[in-house]
């Protein structure tokens, strides 16, 4: 019989909503105007190779991969499909949410 995956019950939501972009206006502007720079910064903060993520696969796919890593390493609610539709439909907002979450985590450590 195959094992059934059950996610941990102690998952928390993102601290910042997907559409809370204007809560950090500087990050919001970066996400809309130069998303590659913000992805590079996030990748460095998460110990990922920024040039590969930004230049080789583009900011949307990079944001999707970084969101997955952040969610899994910090027990944040969501799944691959949530990340996919949010990044594909609301890319700058998802990037701002990711960036603010990373800043918050780094500030609390």
C-alpha cells in the first residue's frame, strides 16, 4: 500500500498578504521596474546562486522556486500550484511578498 503524504499541521500563513505590495513601497517599485535585481537579492539571502536564477531561468520561474524553498524551510502554508498561479498571475506582488517574508525572517533571527 502506498504511503499518503500529509502536510505538517503546524503550517503558518505568509505574514504578508499577496496584495500588501504597498506596505513596502521601495520593494514594490523594485518588483515592478527591475524584478531581476530583487530576485538576485532574494537568491543571495536564501543561499542560492543569483546569476543562474535570474539570467538562466528568468525572474518568474526564479520567484516560484524561491517561494517553494521558503515555504518548505519555514513551514508556510501553500503548495506548488498556489505558488505557480500566484507568480504567473501576480508576479510583482508575489515577488514583494517573498521579499518581505525573507526580510522579516532575517530580522527575527
